[in-house]
C-alpha cells in the first residue's frame, strides 16, 4: 500500500517505428525539393503552349508541399495513454468528485427521442456513485415529445440501472445492448446468457413498452391529454409559442433525495434534469455553444460537479468506466493539475466493412500526434472538462485545483424552488454585458465552437489529453449518404478556416502560448478548405493539357521523372500502410482516397467560397443539424456499400463535371494516340495519362450513378445534363491549342 500510493494513475508511451517513419518523411521531403528544382529550372518559354498550365501546376505542388509539412506535426511523434483505474479506486474511491453530464438535442424529427433516450440511459448507468453525478438534457427544440420521452426513460431507468449493475452490462444503451445480446444468444457466445435470460426478457419487455409509448406519441405529433394530466411538468408548455419563442422550461425529473429518485432496489438514482432554455426571435441563441453555456450555469446551481462531460445525443456510452478513465488523468498527483480536458475519440457503430464514407486515421493517428505537443483539440463530444477551466480560469504553476468530492446539494432542498430560482440562468438576457461566449464557456460566432474553445483553453496555459481505450468510450451513428458527409465536412472546414482568418488563428493567437508542433497541428485542420484549389488544378489541368497534346511533366526517359514517381508512390504506400495499421481494409483505403478527393473539390471549395462571402458581410454562420436517421432503402444500400447520391446539389454537379471532363479528355487522347502512335505519346505524357486514368477509376461510382443505376440513390438527370454541359464547355474552350 505504501508503494502503491506513489505510482502514477496513467502511463504515456511513444509510438513504435518513429525512427523508420522519420527517415521515410525525410526521403519524401528530398523528393519534394527535387520536384521544385525541376519546376523552377524547366519553366516553358512565354511563347510555348504549356507555360500557363506549368505555372498553375507548380503553384499547386508548392501548396501540397506546404500542407504535407503541416501533416507531419500530427505524425512525427505520436504518444499513447494507458490508465490504471484500480489505483484510482484504491486511493480515491470515497473522494471521487461530482460529475455533470450534458446531452444536447435540437430537433425531435431529425434526432428521434428514442435515440436521445438511449444516450441518456447509457450515461445514467455509468459505473460511478450515483449520488455523485447528474445528467442534464438540453432540448433546444423545446419539444414536449422529448420531455415525455425523458419521463418514460426515467421510469425505465429504475429497472435498467440495477440490471446493468447486477450483470455488468456493456454497452449500457438499451437498444445497443439488446442488439448485442440477440447476436450473442444466436451464436451461444455468452456462457452466462442463460442465467440472466429471465431478467433480460423482462427488462426487454419494459423497454419495448417504453419505446411503443414514445413512438406512438411521436407518430401522433403530441402527448395525449391523459398523459399530460398525470404530469404537472407539461403545464410548462401552456404558454409555449414555438421552438424559437418560449420561456425557459426547467424540470428536475429525478432527484435522489426524494422517494421517487430511487430504483426498484431502493438505491439512489443519478439526478436527471430537463432544460429547454428561453428562446426569443430577437435574440441570437448561438446554437450548440449557447445550449452548453446555459447548461454550465444551470448545473452550477443544481449539482455543481467539478467535472463536466458533454455528449452528442447520438453518441451513447459504450464503456461504463469512462469517467474513471478520465479521472486517472485529472487526479494524477504529478501531472493532473495541468490537464484542462480529456478528449475521447468519436467512433461510430455503423461503419461498413470497407468504411464507405469515413476514415479511421484522424482518431487513430492524428489526435495521438497532437497529444505529444500539449494535447488534442476539443472536438465537441465525448470530452471531460474541469468546470473552472471551461469557465475561463488561467493555469498558474504551483496552483493545484482539488478534484475531490464536495457535497453541494445539502440535506433538505425545495426542488420546485430550485427550479424557479435557476430559470433565470437560461434566459435570453442573462449573457448580456457578460463574458459568456467570450472568455467564459464555449465561444460564439464560429461553426466549430468546440475547436476554438479548446484552443483558447490551451492558450491559457492548460494541457489536454487524448484517451483512446481499447473498448471505445462512445459510439454514434455515422452519416449514411454522401451528401450528408460532404455537408458535414463543409461545416467543419468552413469553421476551421474562419478560425484561421480570425484573431484566434494559431499563427498569432497561439504564438508564445502553445508549442510550435501544436500550432502546426491546428493549422493542418484550419487549412482544410484551402486545399480545394490545388486539388482542382491537379484534377483538371493535366487532363485538359493531355487533350491539347502538351506535356506538363518530365518524359519517362528523363531522370527528373524519378522524384515525381518516388513522391507519388511513397505518398500512396505510406497512406496505405497507415490505413491498414489502423485496422482498415484494402478496399477501405481506396474508398478513403475517393472521399478525400470528393471532399476537397466540393466540401472544401464551397466552404472556402462561403467563408470569403461571410467575411465580406453577406452571410452569417449557421449551424446545420445532420440527420441521425435514414430511410430503410437508404440504410440497405449503405450496408451494401453502394454510394448514396439521391438528390440534386451543386456539389454533385462539381463532382460530375470533373469526372466527365477526365473521361472526355482520356477518350479524345486515345483517339489521337492511335493516330500519332501510342509509344510516342506515352513517352512524353505518361504522368498525365496516369493521373487521368486514376481519376476515371476513382470516379466509377459517379459514372454508375449518372448513367447506369436505376435505384433512388442515383444522380438525377438534371445533374447529368449540367455536368455534361460544363465538362464539354471546358474541353472546347481550354482543351484546344490557342
């Protein structure tokens, strides 16, 4: 016990193979330098046809080189963390601090109440003393349907939480658990399954009963009068005008100090609170950031936990000891006082085998790289914060903030009085002439308020930690259509570019406050959108000049082809090895390359344009909620890994135009090559041929969606006509010699 007292609560190890990777990166850097030397020393004369394309291609290569350098900050020296929860329990079990958990929802149609309730129930069932944590649901939709679902979930929790404790259930989202037990039972994978079968059947019936009640109300569009008469909380909606115009609705649904705050075994339940903050048309509500700031204030009045966790409504808890994992960092005697927040990765339960739309590299590689330079960025969900640091506290060396338990609730409390006195904290006018949204809470005015908030915390001297345990802490639902993915990345890249152009840019805001490696890591994300122009140049000009018969690269027999070939091959092999190391598949890597390309020429392009328009004063930033449910046929195609287009969008027109332009240029090239001789053309333009062919292959799903598919996931004929028109115009105007 004496030796155990001094052992750390977490360990940090460096990634293996660092030396090998650095040698690889240096070799790529040498190749990049040689390409630049070739471009500078072989610039075509002003009278030559290829000068224009040459200069633009050189500019694109300079950008790619700069951006490649930024990506090295996230790969140069990765670290991994391991927690020791048994040491935490041995030392601090009776002193574990209070935790307030925030779940945010905004629309009962896009974010179905039952999905939200599964997230709420999963965090209510954490393996943590129930009197020491509280769960807050922020309903920015102000829906009585969501409130009704929460009442039903609170009743079900009285049975569900004891069941979870008795059988050590994982995961603790009922819906996810019943899916897993069904597969386990079918495969006889659980030796103890028969022992708990009776209880499991009973709890599943209770869940299905709750689900039927909630979904019946959702289908009806309102809560029945019979139900309303049984719960006085519905009277809060008597003065309700609309989701954008209503009073604060605050209800402490479960309070462990009251008789109804106990489960069926008589044990205390976690405090459960419903909040729909006040909304008025004349006041900007600041989207999710405003909701979380209201929760910070409301929770300080009700439970005042020292640790805050915010979770998106579709990201259920998949690991019941995640709080203890986080506390191993905060309560470590040597380093804990420096840590402001612990970020868990955003994982998804509905990944297809070959990951049709998503990439595993950000969560398994890049955030580990940032962790070495002072910590990862705050990504908006699955993050544990110290309350005081999120509220503006500056780090001071030698000053330690105690994370131990303090009972702030008292013995006697008037719940109704507490609700009434706390309402003003969520009013529209409370933040006027205050530092909320500026120096306190999440920052306002940016589509990625989480990233800018995390950056400001780190610039106040704090560190953050990336915790990626083997059992994923949170699981959510990934988008199942291409358009949803592209729009989501548009919002992220637009917000990051706004940070780059604002006073919070890591270049100047972080100067002297955070390490150079961390600043470069932030820039790698801040400059996502700027990649659009270089990618568009490289995906169009080589093909157009192929059509013109003009070479933009060294001949195959020239020694200058070597650095081009090496950088291309090394970049793709490195990417492939990294992807496979993260647990991906070969086809998954190819899908990743396709989505990388699609995002750069659509999401990033529109984000860049919208950001410039925004700074010219023509538009305001908006928060787009991603749909969390999909139609049955959409889900079926997603499971079959068929790319879902199924609509008309300017983004699809851009994709179609680039795809058809490359196909047209290659077709004309083949015709010309047959006439001139394939060997001669191949000798002078092999790299342009390669780029064009790769783009044609990578766009195979687009061609199918334009001309072959008959299902609802295909592209509309209007997109096909517009794409053909734009591609034809580009070939006629730019593909001919002057």
